C-alpha cells in the first residue's frame, strides 16, 4: 500500500494534520493504537488560546467549538489569605476559550473520518518506522488478523504524543533533546461538581500549589501539588477536599462545591524539546516533539500550532511542489515552543516557590505575584504570555 503521508497518532496534532491534508485532497492515513471511543473520552486539556481557535476556524474545524466553548477573560490568584482577580482581557483585549480536549478530539475525528472521508485505523499494534532517510514506510500489526501491514509513503507525521514510538525511531545523536525536571508533581483531579468560581483559580500556598479550572457546567478540574511519585490512592476524598479548601481559601471566597472524584492521577512535572523536530522524512508534531508540563496549560495549543504549520506545509508540497513550509517547519515551531517553555518555567517559580521549603524562593515567588498587582506593565507582559499573544510567529 502507498500513501503520500502516514500520520501516527490521533490526538489533536495528528487529527488536525489529517483534516488539513483531506481538505487539500492529499492521500493520507492516520494510525492510532487506542479505540475511537477511548480517544473521544480521554480527559486532559481544556484551555485553548484565541489564535488557535482562529486557526481551527480558518480550516473549517471550529463549528462545534464556537457554539459550545466558554469564553474566559480573567483568572484569580489566591495567596496570603486574600483574593486577587487578574483581568487579562482588560489588559490585552484577548481571551481564552475553555473547551475540553475530548470534545475537540471528537469533533476532529468526526470531521476527518465521517465528513472528509479520511482513512483512520484504530487499535493498531506495534507501529514501526522504516527507512526514514530514503524511502520511508510505516508498518503495524492489524489487531483482528494479526498480520503486519506495510504502508510506503513520502512523509511520516509523528503525532503520537509523549509516549509514542516516532521520536524513538530517530537514531541516537541525530537530534538534541533538552530536558527539564521540576522535581515536583501535581495530583490531577476531575470532580463531578460544578465550578466553584466563574474563573480559573490559582492558590499559591505554603502547603503547595492548588488550581481550579472549569471544564463544563458539571465537571471541574482541580490540581494539588504533591511529591513526585506520590500514590494517588493516598489521596482520599476527604484529604483532597480538605487540602483544596485550605490552599484555595481566602477572605470572602465562596466555599468550594464538592463532588465525586472521577480522575486522580499524579503527573510528574517535566519538560523536553527535540531539536530539530525533523529527521529525514519524519516530522514530529505536538507532544512527540516537545512536552510542556501542564503548569501553564500550553501543550495542546503547541500541538495545534505545529499541526497547522505541518498540515499546510505538506499540502503545499503535495499540491504545488512548494517546499518552503517544510524547510522552515522546525524553526517556526520551536520559536513558539521555547517561548512557552520559558513562561511555564517562570510560572513554576511562582506556583511552587512558597512550598519549596526555601525561604529565598518563597520570597521571590511572592514578589513576582505582587508585581502583577502593582505594575500595569508587568501585568500586561504576563497577560500576553498567559494568553499566548506575545509569541513570535
Ligand atoms: P496526544 O494528545 O497525546 O495524542 C497522541 C495520540 O497518539 C494518542 O491518541 C495516542 O493514543 C496515540 N499513540 C501513542 N502511541 C502510538 C503509537 N505507537 N502508534 C499510534 N498511535 C499512538 N494542554 C493545554 O494546552 N491546555 C491545558 O489546559 C492542558 N491541560 C492538561 C491537563 C492534563 C492533566 C494533561 C495530562 C495534559 C494537559 N495539557 C494541556 C497537554 C495536552 O493534553 C497535550 O499537550 C496534548 O494532548 C498534545 O496533543 P498531541 O496530539 O501532541 O498528543
């Protein structure tokens, strides 16, 4: 079997690339190890930046999102027992959209497979990449027959996330991988409870960071900083809600609305960046090429940014023989990636300094926070980075 592009992974990056290729009539196939139902219900991100929604809209991929996403214009920091509302839209004229990742993935699969007639194969096993520098191919085991299929292609889009196989197909020494470990973890929680505030809450507390993010009128995501490798089972319902109440407590704040916890996962906070994001005919996109700990809610946005650039570049190559997009791909992605990594790192200092046990880091963390509420210039710069509006294109 021969295809122009094999896309490995049906997350936001892979499905967006697939949709762009289908719209341009480029022959492609998407391979995914999980089932359709699994990827349509996997909870993860929820915050999408304005430019990313615009990018989806321009490619005909944002109809449901536009109808259903919530628009957020402010967040609230809680520290020293007080509440500080941060109205980033007033400072920048930009806002955030809140739209759960499973809904976006559901929209993208439906558009790709059911509307644009794209080929997608779920449940594939043992995906293997071959001859990436000469005559690429991707092979996999068909789950029903147990047979190995080989797909010859011109390009491979490596969109298989942080635990995929495409990055590992690059021989040692051919790319540089920069890594950063924050030495902390977050307990990621989903609660069957309506949001407890009309905006995102960040609690910066001596016990550790706590976060509150609306996902829908019925579901709220919470985060609690915890030691790396902590056992989620050691966090009982009562312990979670007690700690959330303490870390997010502030004078005049309404009580948190409690509910059953449907997800409890410990995420070790680490980042990496693969440079360049290209090896031979393999182009990495999204978490396969770079991981940003969810501290600044940037990962899905970066995945979409890569996917727009890669989808457009592959379409330009296939339809017009124009290779400028492919040649500049890695450089263009990495500018935004490094900008977001730097912001995430800065934010990590704010969120985690007070609980570090180091009075110096606690002091600088609170100084950074106070500056947001005393200097309009500092607040505007922060808001631009928070919204992804300051990144160099
Ligand atoms: P993925 O979504 O990981 O998709 C990769 C796909 O490839 C998956 O479907 C996987 O099953 C498949 N796959 C894996 N291996 C193979 C293989 N060998 N062969 C074929 N397929 C394979 N980002 C934000 O922007 N905002 C947020 O608010 C936010 N919150 C987050 C909260 C949490 C708890 C977590 C964990 C992440 C959060 N992120 C957030 C990050 C965001 O979810 C990711 O950055 C995003 O999913 C990356 O998209 P992707 O398409 O690159 O990878």
